[in-house]
C-alpha cells in the first residue's frame, strides 16, 4: 500500500520565461493547478497497454479516451530524454533561439542613439506563422504588432506537429486541455532515480485504473546548452498561449506557446517562448494500427 501525504502547492501568476517561479496565489484561469504529492512510494512498474505501429502506449482510463505514449519522441525507453524541439518544428537541432527559430524573422526597426550618442540599429522579432495574437484589444485600445502576417492558427497543423512527423498520422502532440486532463486524473510522484537508471522525473498513477506513466526531468535547451537536467521537466503542447498576461506580452503576444512543466514539488501548465528546445510526449486517439 502507498502511504499518502497530501501537500497542496498553491501556485500563482505566470512569468514569461522557462525559469517560471512559484508564487502563492492559485489561479485556474492561468492554467495552474493544486496537485497531490505521494510520499513513501514503494515502486511500481510502468504500464504498457499496447502498441500503435512501433510505439508503446498506456491507457490511463482518461475521460477523453486518449492514449499516452510511454516514452518521449526520440527516446527508446521511458527514462531516456529523447529529442528537443522548438514549438512548431519537427526536427531536433543544435541551437535554440529566435535567430534559429523556423517561424520568426528578425528585422531592422530603425535607428536610435545610445547613451553615448552613438547611432545604433534596433531590431524587431516577427512571427511568420501561428500569429493569431498579432492584434489584441486591451482596455478598450487596439494594439497591432506591425509587420506580422496575421492568421487564425492557434493550434499546430499536422505538418508542424513533431509527433505526427516522427511517428505517423495516428500520433500527435497533446492539446493544453489534454495535459490538464492528465494532471487532474493522476496522482504524481517525484522519482529521483527511476528503476536505478539514474533518471529523475515524475510518475503519474491514474486515479481511474492505477496504470502509470513516467516523464523524465530532462530540462530544456536555450542556445546550445541544456539547463535544469535532472531537476525540471518541460514538454510542449500543440497550442499557442492562452489567457495572456497582457501587461507582460503586449509587444509580442504570439511569441509564446503552452507547455507542461514540473519539478520535485509541483506539476503545472504554463506558457513559454516558442523558440526554446523542449520535449514532446505524443498521444493517440485510438488503438488503430
């Protein structure tokens, strides 16, 4: 029997960086959730319910009926980190920043003088696809991000979904609603050394059928470096940022996408810059091979 210690972690306002910190106010509209942590875990083998093509999945008994892959895209086992992807890109690369991001352009934005009177060139970043937030109405005033190609895309198309591109048409990246369902329908355990593999991460145990799923805490990539490996997990969803904090994102509200994040004491959803390298865990809607 597992012994349960219920620890409510109250989390608050989102911060627009991958290093988002804890706060003290719980806000469901900001996609932040209280979670139950379980201590004195005695160990449990991961559940494999079947395969779709070459890739194993687990049926967690979720209301949606969705099946979750047992390992990350690019990994061969649950404890492996797999590949890093920028949001909307379908291949791993060596460097992650706005200059290397597929769906943005850096353009000159005029001249200015610095504090020494020297003339400098300023630059602006423009999203070239998935620009649904290129204009917003905030407190009765219309703000337009000039120079962007406005479209109505708020969720990745199959051709820009790394899970579909890598594993085939029966697999895709989860939506933010599907991540929220996963969080709410599982109990979460921090595992510092999964099955003596040296991999730290979180184990989710379904409240519905006790099946389990493991996510390694393999960090994220910025520029050419991996940060927070072994301490922090960062996984993309297929959705652009929702419920934006306009005070922080007026200048570029379409620059962020939603993700699934965790550390030893919390599990949450949040948003972050699309250019970061993060992991992807695929889902499938049916058992069709």
